[in-house]
C-alpha cells in the first residue's frame, strides 16, 4: 500500500509544474482521495495552503501559481489584467509602477476561493469581477519559469484600466500607459470595442487613441461601436470633449474643443 501511495505521488509530482497551488477538489477528480491527500501531507510530500488547497514541499507558490490553479484546475477566467498585465508584457515602460499592487479580473459571477482570498501573498492582490467584456475575449497565454497562464492582452488590459478609472485608477496614468500601445492589432481592438458594454471605457479609449495618433486607430470602424448617448462627466473641473461627450482631466487636453 505504501509503495502504491509513493508511486501515485511520484506520478503527480512528475506532471505538475513547480510553484503552483493544488486544489483538493481537483486532486480528488484526478484520483487522489482526501485520505490519500492527508497521507501525503503527513508524509511531508505536500503542505497545506489553506482550506482546500495544498502545494508541493519546498515550493513557494506566488499569486501566479494560485491563478494557475484557478484557470487550469477550476476552469475560471480569473486572470492578471489592467496595469498588472501591461507590466508583465513589458508595456509599462517609463511609468512609475507600484508592483506591490496586483489586479486580477474575472467574470461577473466568478468568486475567488477562500484559500486564495485569505492567503498572505507577497503583493496586495485586488480582484474585480465584471461583465463589461466577455470572459475569454482578448486574453493571451503568458509563460513563467515552469508554467503559463492567461493574462489580458495589451488592448484588453488598457480597457480594464479605463474600467477602474477614475475611482481606482488615474485617467492620466491610463493615457501614459496607452502611449506604449502603438503595435496592437486593430482587429483585436475592433472586436473588443464592439463587445464592450461600458460606454465610459469606449469613449475614453477612442479619445486617447485618436489623441495619441496611433496608426491602428485609423483602421477602426467606429460606426460599429455603440458609444451611447448623453454626456459623461468623469472628473471635476475638467475639459469637455464634444466629439466623445466626456469631461477629461485638463492635463490631457491642449487646444481641444
């Protein structure tokens, strides 16, 4: 029996990446009963990672390893997004980034499990569940040392930043981040804009893209994008942009009407 247990744990350890979280429910589905999981913890092969989760001894799961478990083992769309995704992909040059703050996004009805919420990660992890964009649209696979997870593509990531603005994220910083997005594909932007349900996000995105004169902006078909009706005042004492019916910070505007 002990030999069989060791064979099964060796099979498990040979297939899972380093530094990821293992959820108990997933292990059960893979043929590792609760009793067997307890045996592996008592034997020192696995260690508890909170309620319903474990990790391999001598590993040090980061929040990315936790996201791996959510995506690969639970099938959730939870992913690094916003400024976090831009920083991971090198799209945050020259911007003062607070890397201690991590932003995760997920579908409107997706919740983080207790083990993820209660764990003391090295960074402050914020989670935003929303439906302003389809869950799987605009995600890309990003590789770490021993595993990969889905993160927001640059186009989706800047829209997530704009979604948080101005309450959680500065509009001017969104503009500075968008300055680096001169090589994104207009087809992806078009798809995201047409699927986006946030009027604020779409108006801000198009205003900034046009002002920055990104080459891909000229290839967008704005007539297919629903920009809603009525004015949107996003900041106090800002400047009104009549084309997009939004009020933006004065710092972004020079000779605009």
